[in-house]
C-alpha cells in the first residue's frame, strides 16, 4: 500500500514537472512562428531577410519538441499498437507493457546521458551557429534535461505494469 502511495506521488510530481516544462515547448513554437513570419515579411516586403533565421527556427524546433515528449506520453498522444494487444490476456499485455516501458526507459536514459556529454563537448569546443552565432550547447543540455521526466514516465509505467503482472489471477 505504501508503495502505491509513493508511486502516486511520483506520478503527480512527474505530471507537474512535465506540465511546467511544456510551457517552454509552447514558447519554442511561438518563436518558430515569429521568426518565420518576420523573415518572410522582411524578405518579401523590404528585401531584408532575418540573418540566421533557418538556424534559429531549427534550434527553436528543439525547444518546441524536447519539453513536450513527457506530456505527450502522459496524455497518450503517441503511437501504440493497441488493436492487437487488446486481444491478448491481461497478464501477457502487462508483461509486454513492462518490457516495452523498460526499453523506453533505457533509451531515454541513454539519450539524457549522451545529450549531456554532447552538450559538454559543444561547450568546450565553443560551437556556435554560423550565421546566428547562437551557442549550440544549451540545446543539447535541454534535450538531456527534458529526457528526465520522460524517464520518470517510463519508470512509472514499468512499476505499474510489473504490479499488474504480479497480481493474482491471469485476468
């Protein structure tokens, strides 16, 4: 019973954490829109495009996507092959869910770790955009940071699926 309360607290924390960084993703979408709008209007009306607009939009895509992954998982806005799984016994579905969630956790732990290392190497090398002169390392660190709530979501799914597998009866 205490484990369930701890898991519920972790789920609430993960949901709040994911929701708070999701706002950063919305800012990335807004930035992409504004830079693209100013670039097109500037290029067409004033013959003066925004220097580095393509780089800024590309980096803003990272800001838009990375923070939204955990919330997409929480809201089930991702692709799952459920039409086949729903026909399987409950315990077998839970076992498959546990395994796939564990693989998802493993992948995002690796993504967080490698993104952090990549950001560190970009910072040491002083890598910047060729026309925008924006440093690249904060975006690698952002991917690493935004992978943390995704790891928590997958960890919660592993524990919930494991609890279903260990329940008495095959359902």
